């Protein structure tokens, strides 16, 4: 069984809250009309970066700790867990959106297969956040190969993967800058492709390696930072505030390219590292205890449903009430939309997500990768 930290569930709630706020601010027009508060909510798309870093950390940790993690049986179990965790709930919400909005067959197929980010003008306005699922699926496909390469490097030198990942981070940001400036990529949302987001996933993988190799100089440096969560969170807040300025591009969910995209990705990594480091490498602290509170952790467990449902719910509320998007109504939108979203997310978790996570964990146990013992309770994989 994988050890589970309730604080990570609380962090998922924080990430989901940021995403909900940014879409509410965008739909209501508050990004441009609510001053600094509108700008702060407008940069809530950094919640996606937090989700990506968490995925990199948790999933790569599984490859580091797994017994014979690159056998065919283990990789099959990995694929089953990832598919069970993400796709059924995603397809259910997509089906509801499709019934309500009747998109083209092309867009339906692209959305269902997670390919919408590679084709211009293929997003569904009532399901606009689904792009990150496509990016996440891309990472799931690439991770075993990346983990295998790092495993080979680890056999030669146990500390080499950390050095490689630390060196990859600035390289990834530089490549994001250069490649997103190409004319060929202007017609597609390159900001949503895996290469543009690779720094976030690599940061999570680096933290997993740091936890596995605490004596490495990079690990010791990160541990010293994590030991002082106050200044670290202050740095994250400063990076977040800086990202609300034009240096990080638009706040209205438009695409960003070139240097501004690289700056945006770098600042999002700083924010994600600031909130995650004290949880995985720091001693007991107020930040961890706050995120591990039963209320925060409980809502964090349904964060995937919150992420999936909130935009369709917000869009439906505008359609039902007859209000015009982008003309106000932030507080009514949140007051009505958040409770409905929470109810749907809880229902999805109980009926779909948790049963499938338990089933997938059982499949992994049958493959021998969880070390199951008689009387040992299986835990769902919440990565």
C-alpha cells in the first residue's frame, strides 16, 4: 500500500479552488473589473501547474519505489490505474456537456480521445478546462520512458537522476520560450502541450527523487528550504503576485507564447514548489497541519470532480438565468455554482471514482506491485 498524506489532498483542494476562481472571474468579467482581486483570481490557472507537479511527484515516486517497475505486468497495472483514475469521470462529464451543447462529431471525438489540444479551434466552451486532461494523458504516456532512463542513470550513480532533473528544468523553460515562438505553432494552443508544461512535471519528479535520495546536495538544499515554510510560502506569494502583471501574459485564459510563456511557466513552478516542498521534505509545520485538516482533505478527495464539473455548472447557470457572460455576477455565480459543483463532485467520487480506484488498486495488487498481505486494506490510488 502506498503511504498517503492527507495534506496532499488539502493541496489538491487549494489547486482546484484556484482553477474554480479563475474560471468564475473570467466568465463574470471580474478579471478586468475587480481590480487586484480580479487579477489574483485571473491567475488561478496556476492551480493546474500545482496539479501537474503533484502528478509528477506521486507517479514518479511509484516508479522509484516499485518492485521491478518496468516489467510488462507492472506497466499494465500502471496503465489500468491511470485510465481508471482519469477517464471514466472525464467521459461522464463530457457526455453531459455533449448532450447539452451538441458539438460537432470531430470535436466530440477529439475530446473523448484527449487530442483536442493538438487541433486548432477544437475546444468546447462549456468544458474549456478539459485541455489539461489531454496534457496529463500525454505525461502518463511519456513517464515510463523517462523513469526508465532515470533508472538506468541511477544504476550508474544513485544521485545522477537528481542532477539530470535539476539541469532539465532551465532547459525546459528555454525550449518553451524558443519553440512557442515558432510560426508553425501559432494556430494550435502550444501552451497546453506537454513540452510547454514539462518543467512542472519534471519539478514533481525531482521532488520524488529528492525524497528517495536525501543525502544528495540538491536534496539537502531543498530540505533546508522546506524547513522554513513561512519564507518559502512568502516567496510563492510574491511569484504569484508577479504573475498577475503583464510579464506573464494575459489573465483572460488566452494563449501565451515566447518569453512571456517561459516566465509564466517559471513563476508557476516557483509557486508550486513553495506550496509542495514543506509537505514532502519539511518537518511538521502549520502549513501541513492546515492542509491535512479533515475538512480540507475531505474536499480535496473530490477535487477531480470539482475540476471537471465547475465550468459546465457555471455555463449552465448563465444559460438558465439568462444573464450575459462577462458582464458581472461573480458572487451569485459562486454562491449558486459552487454548492452544485460540490454536490456533483461528491456524487461522482462516491459512485464512479472511488469504486474504480479501489478496483484498480486490487488489479495492481494482483500484479504483485503493492505487497498485499492478508487483512491488509487496499487504498485507492489518488494520484
